[in-house]
């Protein structure tokens, strides 16, 4: 009997080369903190000679001595599998290896002492076809160490370091593409998770707590001579079940319909990007599906809708879906959403083959009636 040989160094280099964009490092760091039960994450960014120094601090469960080899290893994940856990392949932290040094301070829940680790010259070692080495040390009990984890990545190589000088782009990315912009609260799931960011040598500091479904504030006192359909209003989030599979597939939908005078985002540079329909897994937005749903029509500009489905399959980088061909869950979800959009256009109840409503809800398709009620409430 022979076992296949796997070249770990080649895999590590491939993971890094495919995700050199530094925003991916931020996304993975936030996901790891959330999976560790953190409620607050602090990110400090320093731009230095086309490289970045990043410091990520969270108040999560921390890591034990036993956990640390999995943090540095490939393909390991000791996270308890629940529907709310994001990472499972242990690949995300390997993006940290594209740097000169990687340092970790951590103290587990109820642990009497913490640990310090340092990974020396990770990217240089990999380029020499050598696995980098790390050391683990106890943190002395006399040294103050809070529960949680601090990670310092020194001289992270990136082609987009200047993006971090201007906080708005980073803030939008964190709110739209990471666990900080989690949309689970829209569906009644309580959460407390805030990310704070500080960019060195600038005045850029900001907090991100959740992804917001936009609504035009002018609805509170709009000109009564203007037709209310010109503005924007949210509809009540709801859930449908696709029953044609062995295990029912839940599709959760929330959003707002935007009229001709509606303004989702005031910044015109990013306004277009954030209109349409967006598909999520783990309550994190992955991508817009405007092309699949609207096929070139401009109807996507009149709505901002987010859809979550836990049965969708993600690629390694978590920025796209895989297995999207005919008969797949992805394809069926898309067909379901096309029918949903059509129900909005014609103002009829949402009916789609193989669909049932969770908790017996049957009126979700009558959106225009519901929107009118919302608009009346806003106008009073």
C-alpha cells in the first residue's frame, strides 16, 4: 500500500499567491475572532514602505498550548462546528505567512497563564522551499495578560497598501465583506460584535458593528406632493424552504425596495456597487448576483436585498460560490429569487414550485401592500 505525498510548502505558497490582497487578511482575522467567541475586535494598521504592520486584538476564548500548533498548521481547525462558525479548513491564518514576522499572544478562557509565539521569516522560508519555524513560550504570571488573542503581523506584503491610508474603502469592505457586517440580526438572531479600526499617522478611526439595510431618511418627512413609491422602504424579512432536496434548504430574505428618488448610499463613487441582490453564507455577504437574477436589465438598481443560505458551497477564498451548475442548490436558489423579483414587479404573492414558508408565512410576496404601509408609517 502506498499513500499519496502532499507538498505542504507548495500548498502554502499557492494559498498566499491566490489571496495576496491584504483585505483578505483582514477578513480572515475578523472571522477567526468571531469564531473564537469575541464580542470586540481592535485592528491597528500602519503603512510602511508598501508594506503593512497589522495588529489584531480580540476578547475571545483564546488558545491553549494544545491549540497553537493548529493555528500555525495547514488544514487543521479545532473550532466546534456550529451553524454560526465561519472557518473550518484552517487556511485563513496562512495568509499571515506573507510577512517578515508573525507574533501571537494568547490566553485561553479560565487559563492561569498565557502563551507567546513567534514565527520567523515565514515568506522568506517558503520562497526557499523551507517550512518556517515557530517557538512557544509561557507568558510569566507577573505579566498582565487579558483573556483573548493578540496577533501582530510585521511587514505584510501587499500590492494595495495605500488603500489603508484612506479609511472609507477599508470601512466599506469590513462592513460588506466580513463578519463585522453580519446580517443575522435581520432574521432575529441576537449578536454583539464590534470591530474598531485605527490607521497610524492619520486621523482615520472608525467602528463597524453590523451591515445596515438602507432606507431613505426623507421618508420621515417627505413632500406629500411626491409619490411615495419614489422613495425607499424596507420589507419584513422572511424565510422560504426549498423542499425538493433530501434535507430542506432554508433561504432567508431581507431588504429594501428603492424608488426613483431613493438614495441607498450618498457617496456616488460606491452607490452603484451596493445596489441589487447579494447572496450570503454564514450571514456574511459573498457577492452580488445581479447578473444571474436580472440578466442585463436595470431592475437591480431599484432594490437592495440580502439573501442568506447555509447550504451553499464556498470556494477556498470565501469570495465565490462553487458547484453552481444545473440542479445545484445555488441554481435552485437563483431560480427561486428570480420568481421573487418577478412577484415584486407585478405586485402578486410570491409563489415558486417546491417552496413553503417557514412558520406558515404566506403573505411575503405582497410586497407593495406592505411597502405602502411602511411608507405611511415613515410619513407620520
